[in-house]
């Protein structure tokens, strides 16, 4: 059985998902302010590596721990939920199967306590 990384088409396809995801995020007034001073090209590359690793792909992620990365942002549940919603939409847009999307979002959900209220 292949892992989620393979099911979502590897890094090349995950990169497309991430691009679409950030298009949704940046259009959302609830969360786009968090990215005002962000180099989005770098962020997209970084997030592609992170999601690829989180879905069982190669560990090319070189970022910091989730709590450290989100320190000082004071993210609230509604922000986290919006991000999850946009990720779901992006995975659906690229034809992800519901069971695979649910499994991927479970992995994201497991990070909630490391990200919120920092």
C-alpha cells in the first residue's frame, strides 16, 4: 500500500496543491494578514517540503518546530480551522480521495496544540 505522499502524486503534485492552497489563504481576510511580510515564493517551497514529509515523503523539511515557528503569532482556533478548510479545498481540487484527505487532515490536526496561542 502506498503512503499519502504517493497517493497525492509526490512532491510535484503537492507543490501544485500548495500553490492553490496559498491562493485560497491569501484571498481570505481572516488569515491573509499573517502572510503580509512573508516571502511567498520561499513559503510555498518550504510548505511543499513540509507537507511532503508530513504525508510520508522524503524528509527534506529543514524548518523549525511548529511551536517555535508560530511563536508570537497568537493564532486562534478560527485561524487554524480556516487553514484546514483551505487545505481540504486544495486537496479536493486536485482530486484527492476523501479517505486520503481525511488522513492528511488528521496529521494537520495533530499539530493544533503546537500552533495555537503561541
